[in-house]
């Protein structure tokens, strides 16, 4: 028996697959690899498939029967709000039709256990501490596709007895290991690091909200906790047909300015955030009420904000140790802070911007601007970089 994870090579999906394999589960992934990476999930079979295609129900059914699938966890979807506004029909086809095809395959193969990746975007412009009982009123096509998906699952439960849970995530960040990190600048943490790496000030949209520091307050939850929530609800799916909905967050709010300031600090940057005008539709405070899942499933988030931003969770790739001309492993200076990059430190490598923001056990976070060269890929297919030249000190580091 096995578990099929659609979108399992993506950011959250890969974290879940990592946990499932660690506890001895047999896992099979279906992913079109448009945004996912096979390097995140080495050793797990992957079927490259767009679940929104007309041929998908038959292909999914073949995977289910061929791998003796007993449960499905469905991540596969598009998730960019701005893109959904520009391409609403395409988003509906990708997200809603994709789920329609999956449900058809599950029905045809008599698989009735499903965990659905939903989103707090279904709440739209709701403000405050938000419980699952709050009226869903999406403010963009992406959020609407998630709400439509939940409604389809409820209908399937009534019609043919599916046993399902939908999880509404709030703001996900961090990583369990660098190679599992979020490689796309679509969420606040990678967006801020990308700005810093390019030498640009991070932008805060709106500083006149009715909050303590005037910026929006959000519930940031560690991706490892989100992955763990999937395991928990999968293990506790009801024995009878039904569809339950749970918020996934910490129940603790952090302002955008607090988060941005912390990221600037760990990057060792002198840049200051720039306040811009509010974005349409941004609520002042959006924090999850997580009492329902705590009471019914016993799940609580175990990671705090510090673990999201200060350790390996903030990293999206590894950089090799910096070497001098003698090729002995040594450290590369970060002139703006007087801190050194440690040998074999973990780091965010930005090849386009020739910047490394790194973290080592001894030095903490530091930043250095270098000429990066890709030397090889590791056994997972993840690029490895070495710094050839310290651009500020003018020294050769790798001959």
C-alpha cells in the first residue's frame, strides 16, 4: 500500500514526502515539475503529469492501481495571486479541473482517503483572528479555485463517500533542510532575500494600518509544521464519509516590518525597508484560529518565528566552502560586518547577482559579494557553487 502525493516535488509537498518516507511509508509522486524539482525528492518514483489534462483521469488511475495507492494528498495547483488575476480561466482549469480529474480517478479506483491543500485565501479580505466558521469570500481567482475545490470535495463526500480533510494554510516559510527550501520568490522571505541580494531595499506595502507598527500582521507557520499537519490528519481521517476543514497556522501574529527587519539583520545588510502604498485587498491583521485542529486532532505548530528565519530554514541552496588560491578550505570575509563565512557553511547562493548570504555554526549569518562559479551538481542534482573572487577585497579565492 502506498500514498500518492500530487505536487510532491514542490516546496510543501517535498517536505511531506520527506516525513512520510522517514516513517516508513511507500510514496509515489505525480508532478508536472513546472515549479517542482525532482532533486528535492531523491529515490521517490515521480510520474510527470499535468493533472488538468483531459487524459489525466486515466493516467492517474493507472498510477493508483499500479502502486496500490490507498490515500491521496493533493498539492498540485498554481498559487500566484497576481497571475490568477491575469489568467483566471487558466487558473480554473489548472486548479479546479485538476482536482476534478483526480476525484474521477479516485472514484474509478475506489480510493476514498484524501487530504486537500487549500489556503487561507478563501477568507478573502477577512480581518482579525480567523476561525473556520468565518464566511469564505475569496477576493481573487486563486482563492476562488481553492474554495471551489473544497465544495467539490464536499459534494464527492455526499455522492460517493469520500473521507477528506482540507487544510487552509496561512503564511508558510522556512525549510527543514536547504535543499528542500522555497526556490521561488513568491513568498515574503525569499522576496526579501532576493531584494537584498540585488542591493535593493525590501518594500513594505502600507505602513498606516491600525496595527502596533502600522504594517500588516500575518501568521507565519513553518513548512515542517504544515507537512506534519498533513500526516496527522491523514492518520485521523474519519471512518465515515465526510469532509472537514482546518486552519493551519500558529495563532500568533507577526508584523511585516518585524519580519523584514529580522531578515535584514540576519543578512547583515545596511539597507532599510522602504514603505510603499497599500496593496488593494490587503487586510490589516490575518491570524489563524487553530483551536479546532488542536482540539480535534491534537496538532499544534512546534516551530517559532526564530526557527523560520535564523537557521537553515531561510536557505534555498547550498554553497560550497570558499577556498583561497591554495585550495585550502578557508573563510571568505564579509567586509560590511567583519564576519567570516565558515568552511562548508550553508548559504543562499544567487548566481545572477553574485551574492552569497550564508550561515555557519560559528559565525551566524553573514553576507559576501563574490564571483560565483558552478562547479558541479551533488547526488540530488542541486548545483554547488564556489566563490572565485571576493569582489570587494579584490582577492582571488579559487584559482
